[in-house]
C-alpha cells in the first residue's frame, strides 16, 4: 500500500484511478472498511463517468 501511496504523491495522474482502486482494495484486505469506503467515494467524485468510478461503486457496495 505504501508503494501505491508514494506513486499518488508523485503525481502519477494517468495512473490515479488504478492507484486509488489498489489502495482501497488494500484497505479492505486490512479490514479498514471506513477508509476503503472513503477511498471509493474519492474515486467516484474525482473520476466520475469512468470505469474506475463504476468499479468503485461495485466494490463499495460489497463492503458490509
């Protein structure tokens, strides 16, 4: 997860969606559901009408 966050901080804008999804999935694996939901919300708001937002909605709805 640190590698993904480091890449985000470097401003890899063309990878933003992939990186945010990876971070959210790691947060889920670490059982940090609140952070995962927040990251999915970030994807949905910052990358609307993209496949990334569609995937974020799907994964967010699966969190219980």
